[in-house]
C-alpha cells in the first residue's frame, strides 16, 4: 500500500512507519514537528512538515501523494493541556481529524484513526470497558477524541467509506519522550535512572491499562489489512496502579523508589482498562508483550541514551 502517517515523526507514528516500510509498503509522513522529531523518521519515508489543522496544505499533500491509507496519529495528547486550553485541543483533535477525513474523501483514501481508550469511557464505565459502553468522557481531550470518532463514523455512513477507529490504552515504549508531559512509563524510568523521586498525583491507586508500542503497531497493521470499518479497543485488559508501576520500575532499576505525592489533577480518571475481545475476534490481534518486559525494554532504551532510531 501507499500510506501517509500523520504524526509520523512522533512516538507511535515513527514505529508504525518503520513497520510499514519493513513489510514493503510505501510511506510518507505528515508532521508539524511540534512534538515530533525528524530524526525518528526512517530515511525511506518522505516527510512533509504540515499540521493537520491546516486543511488546505494537508489537502495539497494528500492530493499530490494520493495514499491508499492514511494512518491518523497526529494529536494533542495531554489531558492537562486540554483542560487549560480546550479550544486548542479541539482545533488539533476535532478540526484536524475533519481535515484528514476531507483530504481522504477527495482522493479515495481510507483512514485509520488513532483514538484513546479509558479517557473516552469515563469514570462510571465497567472495567474492563468494552466498545459498546456509552462514552462519558471527563476531559476536553476525551470529548474531542470521541467527536473525532463520530466524524469517522459519519463519513462511513454519509460517503460509504470504510474508515476505522483504534482506541488505544496507554501506549509506552522506546522513543516515548522521557521529558514529555505525557507517558508515565518513560518519565518514571528516566527519573529512576537519574535517582530522582517521581511525582504521583493523587494516592497512586488510580489504574491504567498499558500496551507496548510494538503491540499497538501490530494492531494498526491488522486493522489496515482488514480493510473493514469498525471501532476496536487496543489494550491488555489489565488494571495496573501507579504504585504497582513504580514497584515494577524499581525492580528493573535495582533500587527502591520513593515517590512524592501531590494533589490529584482535574480531568484524570481513577480507573481504566480496555477489553480487546473484538480486536481478537475481528483482527486476530492480541497484546503479546508482558508489562514487566516492556518496562525493562523502555528502561534499557533510556539507559542507552534514548537513541531516536531504536527499535522495539
């Protein structure tokens, strides 16, 4: 296939670009480089510095490249930013997604939309959450991602498209910015290496579902190859608390980690885990990397100096 990856200079997107090229697909990347880095992009992929919020420029890139598939991973991903600046978040995650869908409609491309998981379902969802649970997001980020999903489904109904949605759990692994605002596994690993005390917001008993980046990429490939419309959870189905994660990192680091506790942050969920039975049934996908193994790989990557072109 000829594939365009938005956000392809980012954490998940650059790994996906690698995997697509490795199996013989032609790949181009669209990224505004606000969070992405050109050094992550494989040399075989053409990079276009463009924001998905610029509909005209994005349409020109897509019209010139004419991809079969657009993997839309470009996003504003920080819940705290969305609470502080909801209009900025909506510009990236709603308008940006509509611009991608419009560019795809003009060229006949299929879109694979990278959405979010527990944040969409909200605090009252059963755990692990299934795709048929009514979304009740608690943050502007969750609302914007849900809105993006609604547009994907609308374009399927209105224009007969076969776009698909992947609801990712907390993706982690090599190339995740250990100094970033999001990505607790990489952040805590870097702090453990530096002998620093990580900050835990709340009591540390809040849970998340973690999925290794290699497993997230394999889900993208499976959904791309299926050619079918749908919405699929991509997670392990297992709740892991912040304190459990810290203990796991401490075992890898070989020393105790004593966190600093701070007040809980608005808009963040207390519990989250995704049931991925539908992805297993429809796509033949399952999370295969145990969390302790993935955490160890992430720790060793940071220990090695965070090389940009590290694999998984």
